[in-house]
C-alpha cells in the first residue's frame, strides 16, 4: 500500500481508504468488523464515516455506522489509525438530526460529542463538513441558481467554532466535502486572515463518469495544498458493469433508487458500457481499472472504497497494485471526449 501526505497536515494516509456508509443498513456489525479487519490487514489506515450514516439516511438508523466502528475501534491501537467523520449540514432536511443540522458552534459541539461517543474515542484525526452550510448545487445538480441562496453562517464563524474543537484536542484537522472552488478559497482565506486552523482535505465525488474535479477544483487544491479524498470511485456500481448485465442487480441503485439520482442520466449506460469494454478487452477487472484510474491522478490523495461484502472489498483492494498502460489511458480519454461527465 502506498501512503501519501494529506494536504499540509501531518497525516500520512493510505492511497486507498475505507468508506463505511453501508455499515448498519446493508452490513451487520459482524460484517462491518470483518471489512475493517481486512482493510487494516491490507494496509488501509484511513477509515471514513459520518454522523448521518448509514445510507439511505433514516432517523431509525442514524449514527449506527459510527457505533459499529466504535465497537471495533476500542480494541485497536488508536494511534495507528486515521479516523475521519463528518457533520451533516442543512439543505437536505434530516430533521431527526438536532431538529435540522447547521454548521454553527452549538451544532458542532453536539455533533462532535455524539460522534466521539459512538466511535468510542476521545479525538478524531479529521473532521469534515459533509456539505456546505450555504446553498450550492450538488448531488447531481450542475447549475448555480442565485434564487436558491438562503441564510448561512459566515465561513469565518464556522472556522472559529472548528478551531475551538482543534484547540480542545477533540479534532486534529479540518476538512470539507462536496465543496466548490469558491468555498475552498474562502475557507483558506479566512483561516489565514484570522490565524485559525486551515483545511487540509476535500472529499468530493471523482470517477470515470464524473471528472468535474479536474477543472476549477484541481487548480485551487494544488495552489492551496488541499488533498482530495475521492468518493464514489465506482459510480454506485455502474463502473463494475453489473447493471449492464442486469439493470435490477442487487446494489444501492436498486435498493435506494432515490439516493442515486445523479446517475439517472442519459449517457450513463453508454459510457459505462465503454469503460467496461476497455477493461475486459485488456483482461482487467472493470472495477479495478476504475479504481486504479482514480488513484493515479496527480491530485488524488486517497480513494475511498465502499463494499457490501468482504469478497468485493478484497477485489477492490487488489487494485492498489494496478498501473494502467498509456494505451488504456488513451482509450479512457477517447471515451471521455465522447461522453464527458455523464454523471456529475
């Protein structure tokens, strides 16, 4: 396993990391522990979760993912692992989380205490804002509409509250998720101006059918030294090819159809078929090819793997040794020219 420095932090994270949003919905506690054990045995040291998990989000299961991790984490050597979680933001409902989550001091204090309790640890290595407090187009929306702006806590105040948690020793580093170039720039500017802890990472979707990160986000992350934690590298299973063979195949797309709306786009099946074809003609596993592509981009720090079985996780972990040839990269770029970002 390769390890990389996360932004300008002192965290050295594995190039593949473990996502856990299936724990507590599609995976039992025993399943979760088996995945965690396998991941760590194969060199993964970054475990990513969130207070809203598992998905699809429900009041009845909220926080269960962190609890499953916590019952495992208490038996581990804590300083050998990098544990990351996220606070939910507004704009998506979730009234069962503090009567509607916000990113302010009161909500941050309540959220971090809840996560620490469930995870059975006294600190988090990385604490991320799951999505912005302000309005931004995300999860399949692509156009900014100023009419949808709403009241929001200024970024400077969000950073001040997060800085207090860093000072208290409850979190080591701060990250963002589902952010925009302007958002990153503003967080960096405010931290420098107010001499507050800066952000070290951004967790955004990045995969063969969503390469929008490569434009403004890649540039701003390079100049601000913010590392990408790439999520959904298999596009909710579309890049494995399983939905080509059987559109009703078992997976998050069929189990929770409303949760994968960003993949209900006209060119997704055609692009998926082309990427799967490239892999199969080269004698590669389509999922491993997709993971290797995301892992080897210059701006990627770590690719977050998610799986519902230990077997799937093992196959995904095998991608850590895969290097794609120039010919395969060229074929991938050709498909991207025909079907640019079909699932942003």
